[in-house]
C-alpha cells in the first residue's frame, strides 16, 4: 500500500464565513439529496464535512481525525450513498463501529440521509442480540451493513453475509476499535472485500497503530485533521481540588450549586460508577449507571431513558459511554480526571455543541495535579482551579426528571412507527401531545417519554387500548 499522501488541517467553519464555501450545493450531490439535506437541517457543512466530502466524493481513501459530534457520519455517508445502486441488494457499503450503541446511531443517521432514495435497506449487525433475526434480515439483502467487528465476523464465518460487492468500507472510531483489540477481526473482515474499494478511516486520535492500519488497508490515502472544537470558549471549564475522602460530597455540591438540567458524570472504573450512582440516589438525585458489566439490553434502556430525559444524571465509564451522542447535554462532570488529556477533551466535547454553551466540571486531588498540567499543555493555555470548599451549596438539589419512559413490546419489525404511538396516545387515549416526549422505535421494542405527572395515565390507556389496531404489552421503566 502507498504511504499517506497529504496532510490537510481544516479549521472550523465560522458562521461569518462565505456560505458558498460551506454549502452542500457546492458538492457533486443529486438535487434530491440536496433537498433531503435541507429538510433534515443540514444547511452548511461542518469543518470535517467541508474537508472530507470533496475528497471522498472524488473516490479517494481518507484518514480523517474527527471526534464524536463533529458531523463525521454525514462525511462518510454521503459519498457511499452517492455510489449505491438501489437495484442491487448485495451489500455495497460496510461501516465498522466499536460498540453497538455507536452502530445503532450511525445506522439511524444513514437511514435519514438515504430518505431521498427509494428502498435503501440498512441493516445493523451487532452482538448482544440474537443472531437469528439478523440472518433472516440478510436473506432479503442489504445495501448498507453497519456493525461491530465481532458480529460481522460471526456472519462471515456462517456465510450469512457476503462482502464480495462492497465498494466502500468505513472504519468509524478506529482508535477505539484498536484499543478494544479488534485489529485481527478487522483484518479478516476487510480480507472479504474487493481490493478495488474505497476505505474511509475516522479516528479521534492518531496513534502509530492507526497509521499502520492505514498502510495495510488503504490505497494512497489522504489525511485530514480537523482542529478540535471541544476546547472552545463555549465550554466553560471549572476545576476543583478536593480531598480523596471528600470527592463524593464534592460531586453532590457541584450538582446542587450549578443545577444543570442533565449531566454525564465520568468515572475511571466500573466500581466507582456503582459507588457514585448509589451515593447520588441516596442524596435524592435521579442517577443511572452505565458500565461494561451490564447486559446489553440494560445498557440500551439506560441510554434511551437518559436521552428521553427520564433521568437527570448518567454515571459512566469512558468505554460504556462510547457512542453516547446527545445534541443538548448541558454539563459533563469528571469525578476524576482521566488518565490522558485526549480523553478529557473527548469527554467534555459531549457538551457545548452546535453553538450552544456547555459546562465542564472536574474534581481532582493533589496527587492528580499532573493530569491537570497535561490538559493545560494539550489546550495550550493556563488552567486555574479552586478548592471545593469555596463552592456554596445550592438551595435545593437537582429537580426530579421531567419524563418517565414507557416500554412498548413492539417495534420496527411489527411495522410500528413514531406516528402510530403518538396517535394512540393523543387520539383515543386523550393525552395532550405536549406531554409526549421523544419516541424511539427499535427493531422489537419502542420507547416513549411521557410527562411524569401523566405517566400512569398514559400507561393505563396504552394497556387498555391499541396501536395500529393491535394490543401490545407496555411497562414503565
């Protein structure tokens, strides 16, 4: 394989920049796709999209440095959709992701971006769920397959998936896949694809093994680096030094003082996640844990409930939170500073998106001060800190959640759509539409957020009523 050809550093596109430079209309996209992008709110390109799309649409292999929330999914999806033949139901594009959560998000966004074409089938293949229904779905063909390396490998060994007609492979969050030990699986999977293909590699960081992976799998790739927007002024960063034994109380004090509508609290170990979540619950704060020891179904439900504002605080490890992408997350709290400055930047990058303000709060002890120095060096600026004792307790704790999540035992396989659920609630059930929050339809289950004061009423009416003329089991999470 040829070496990397080009280093391209893209600066974030400002709102004041020339609109023609960041307009999707400047790209070689069909009028139908441009209309679809406009209807989805894609009005101007992000930095990674402006840098990657012209090169990818021209057929180049790419090594792109981009973080969650930068718009990278569209940066690789638009080129692969432009090359799809809708009449060929053989798999033409393959996206590998490190976790089921990220794969599910990516697949959902691809479906949205593919709406301008008829009958484009996107299949998600991940572990943690039965392989039988996946095999059944593949029997009817799939234009695009999104999945984790382990489960994709399972299907290749069972010969239930063919990659012989793939013309585009995407490695999303490649650095995380390498950290999780997937390099052998990735090599085996790519070995099933044609040598004449486009390979797009996206990574938040560029360790040496990423460049080694590029040299093995790519043809004359062009390399793109987007300047990090995660340390931008719109994220208000505060650091507090504390005693080790006072860290839990310090966390409660920060949440009571700042009172964010929602927050993700990061811990470095699974054991600390459990301890922090238990402590917050004892303090009357609605909190849920997310870590790698949980069953996949439980992890999915925690993420859905947090996105649906049915819990105020999510306490998580970095690996478990991979793929957690929330457009409007008010605050991130580091219960401990992470072991590397890059992880810190990635953590706080989950807040302050799309021009909104964000809040990043961090606790550390004197023995961890070197980690603060590393973050300051990475951000190339001086970072100050205060003693946690200087923070005043708030007048009241964080308020209870605004919503409760109801789980309906029917989903995409049952032809259930969000409109069907909304209609069942606001029609015969007589629930005010304003009391219905987000509705997430999965393959076999649907989650709907209901205003806390009407949750029991909605539950009773759904149990006694019908959705699309059918009765479904419903329970409150």
